C-alpha cells in the first residue's frame, strides 16, 4: 500500500534530518521569545500561583526562602515552565508538521483532533488543579496544622510541589485520548475495557494515592476525574468506528 503522495514523504533521510533540525531551532527560538516576554512578570507569576496557599496562611505569616538564590531562581524556574506551557500548542504544531507527511489520510483525520484534544485536556487538568483542588487541599493542610506550629512554606518547595501536581492532573486528563488510542490501534476493544472497569477504578485511586499528598480528599479529587475521563474515552471510542484491516485510504487518491 502506498503512502501519501506528499513531496515531504519522498525526501531522503538527510532532508528529513534537516527538516527536523529546522523545526527544533524554531521550537527553541519560540521558547526563548515566550520566556523573554514573560520574564518581566516573573514575580507577579509567582504571586499568582502562590495565592491558593497564601490565602490560608495565618495572619502575619508569610512564605519564606531558605536559600540565598531562591528569591531569584524560583520565579525564574516558574517562568521557564510557564513559557513551555504557553508555547505548547505551537511546539506541537511543529511536531505535527514533521510527522504529518508520513501519515495516511485517515490517520491524519484522527491524529489532528487527537492533538488538539490533548492540548485542551492538559490545560483543563491544570485549571482543575489550580481552581478546585489547590484551594481545598491547602485549606485542609492549614486546618490540620498543630497548635504551636507556624505554617511557613519555602517558596522553592512549594513550586516543586505544585508543578508536580500540575503535571499529574494534566497527564491524568489525557486519559480519554489514551483510551481512544488503545482502541484505535487494536490493543483492546470497548467491551474489553468496559469489563475492566473495576480494575480501572482501583488503578485510578492507586495513581491518586501516588501522585497526591497523603490525604484521602486529595486522592479522591484526582481519582474520580480520572475515572470519569476514562468513561468519556469509551464514549468517544463508540462514536468513531475502528478501522478495518486494509481499509485505510491513501492521501492524494
């Protein structure tokens, strides 16, 4: 079966490597530009992401910096991560431009919506963590602080903590895409996944236990959305018919 009759598909290996290098340079330049645009607001960005914790600090308490370099390096690190998150759609667009010429027409029709859905779901997971999980979680931690203990969190440790949670929730919200891909490539079918639902639910709570702080509330806040997203992935699989062997269309024909 022939591939798409795209000029890029018939390029020699050296041309593909040049194209890859060109796209990597674009990605690095894009990240540098976004970082340069965000860096003047580094302190304001940290103030924004620390607000879910600061609102629950006792009156007169504040966050602290236990390292000499933390007041500079922590906002710098946050700005770098924000640059990656902001530029992600354009970075993935470069990846799509490199991979698309080698795909069948049917694969392109599926891959592009999956790419867009992945971006939106990752951002949705981060927003869910910031606006719903963080306030409830930090409120619980503040209420559980023993008498006589001053709650003063190091800014660097706080940043590492929330970045890990952002990543955890962002990846957890990719479950519908992962479920669809598993069915699409034939690793499992929808009835099999439905029969595996009890194991999936247990797995969601295990993942929630590993990725979140050791309290039942935070674990549940991650596990339940993961389960719901798994069900959403099953619905998406039933709406799109799986390709039958030999039924792939060749782009350009």
